[in-house]
C-alpha cells in the first residue's frame, strides 16, 4: 500500500512539473530596457542607471518579439518555432503559448485594433492575431516580409528578398500599393513632418548599401538619398533628431530635420538595433555583447553595459510611454 501511494505521489509530482513553465526573476522597476540576445538565447534587463538587474535564459531559440503597450507582456517568437510565448515581466513567468506558423521573421503590435501581426517568410504572408492568440486574418505580401511599421491606418512591410514594399490598409486587410525598393532592404521609419518613409538595407551582391532611401508617402516615389555608409539597417528618433545605425561600418549618425549629419560616432562591433531611452540613445553591439548609452543631441558616450551574448533587439519599458 505504501509503495502504491509513493508511486502515485511521484507520478503526480512529475506530471505537475512537466506541465508547469519555468520561473524567472520578476522585474518590478518602472523604467528599464531589455535586450534579446541570440547567441545564448537570453534576455538581459538593465535599469535607467545602467545597472544589469537580471537575466533570463531560455531553452527555445527566440529571434524577435513585441512588448505589449502595458509594458509587462512580452511576446517572443523564433523563426524555426511553430509557437510564440507570452511572458509577464513583472511576474517572471510564461503566461501563454500561441500556435503560430514556422518561419516568423518580424512582428508588430497594432494599438488601434489591439492585434499582433507576424510576418512569415515561408508563406510570404502577414498573420494577424488578437490578444488571446486567435488568428484573425492573413494577407499575402512579397518574398520574405520582415521589417514592419504602422502609420495612419496603413501597415508598411519590407519584403527582404524582393524589390517591393507592401502598403496594407489595416481596415480592409488588403495590399493597396507597392513601392519599388532595392533588394535586401531592411529597417523602416516614418518621418511624419515631411510625410516620408525612410528605408535602410544591406545592399545586394558585392555592392553594400551606403544610403538611406527616402520615399514620399503621398506619391510612393523615391525623393532622395542620405549618405550614411555602410549598411544602414535601423532608425530611431527623439523628436528633434533622427538616428541611423549602419552596422557595416559600426557607425551611428545623427541627422537634423534637414537631413544634415550633425554628429556621428563609431560604436561596438556589428550594431543592429537602436532605441531612445530617457535622455539617451541606446545602441547594441551584436559581436561586442554591449549596450552603448549615447547622449541625445551629441552622441557623446555616457557609458557601456555588458549584456548576454549577441544582443539583437532592444525593448524599452517606460512609465510615461
């Protein structure tokens, strides 16, 4: 009888353990940033003082994600995974797993409709999900949809292995216009004052891209180029200046509203991502495993902070955002 009871309890404990998710350090601070690190499949949390406050490590290989507007729920996806995970940062645990399609290459949260859109390279489509993880719509795009941004009811999608950018009416869930763009484009930013779309890229073949391509949102035509060598791949803005990260040259460029370069700085090794945070601009060095805190308006180096291995995405959580 005792043996049976022991076996029953042992099996019950094993089942509970198998069905439960791992727990992580809970993040209780109001303002912080976190990096998704690809080479060791982790998150690194850093507060406003530049202190490394926690690390989360995963068994799954996540390659991107979306921080929900509540600043607490974080969706992480992996290009080779058929599921996306929803975590609570303040509770330090996984809340849910969504069934998604393998091949996810980009993600964006749509505030007006409270949807998450996932770009998928395998079926060349955008998949729309409500906040409960139910798939609600699918929109076909070009080859390898990846970079996403939203503006005034329109969703703009760079098709990385194609020569078109798709403009999608979010109410109709339909492609309504296509922009002619260079192959291997990546990185998108809307410049609302001039009604412009800025596009970066790696370049194609032996020719690295050295310029930001600027398009009119009204006409869809290319209007000018901004020289920011080499391989401009991401953008940030603080309301006064625009910042461009060029990972081929490890350079950060600061531009005014006339698109004039007012400052530049070499940082790290192989930077891919850039985000404003408090009074600083944060850049991640993928190969140097560091964050670089740069002063807004000057690009003066304030401090460097170590992260996990291969910081590829920066998420920012601020109370006033």
